[in-house]
């Protein structure tokens, strides 16, 4: 059972890293999309950012991360 738990935690950490990396890439693409005159790319980037934000919230709940206002501060 401990091995299964370790595997689950490992996959959660991998997913969080992938979402973080994808967020950085999308932020860079959003900067490029802001320069272009087309609004279609801005709409697509906005949808992707919304999806990644939702996915990050779900992963935070699965990983049992506390919200910033409830986290213990040193």
C-alpha cells in the first residue's frame, strides 16, 4: 500500500511540474499574442490560461495544498 501511495504522490508532482511549465509557456505566448493585431489568438490564449488555472486548482486540492490565506506562516 505504501508503494501505491508513493506512486500517486510521484504522479501528482509530475503533473504539477507539467502544469507549471505549460503555464510559463502560455504566459510567453500571451506576450507574443498581445503584440499581434489579431484578436483570435488572444481568445485562444485566454481559454488555455483558464484551463490551466482550473487544472492547477484541482491539482492543489488533490495534493492537499492549503490556500495561501490558511497556510501557516513562519
